[in-house]
C-alpha cells in the first residue's frame, strides 16, 4: 500500500510551507506561513462518480 497524498497548499492562505503535525491526530497538517493547523479526512465516494462498464451508454 502506498503513502497517502499530502496537500500541496494551505486551504487558508495558499502557501506551500506545510508540515505534518506531530502533536495532533493523523492527517493533521501545520502551515508555517499563517500558523494554522488543519485536518484532511476522506469522506467516501459520491454516487454520481461511479459508472458501470456495462451500462450500455456511451461515455
């Protein structure tokens, strides 16, 4: 299994100076530009994003 993807920029200020938080829960990142912490969480797949190959329609 591969490592999870890391965020490319802070969702608050847009800076790229991000580091994994050592003191908080898994998936928590710290932005050293704006001094904020945020957490990434996978919620699941959207039902409209799943398409069956045998649906009969053109994709």
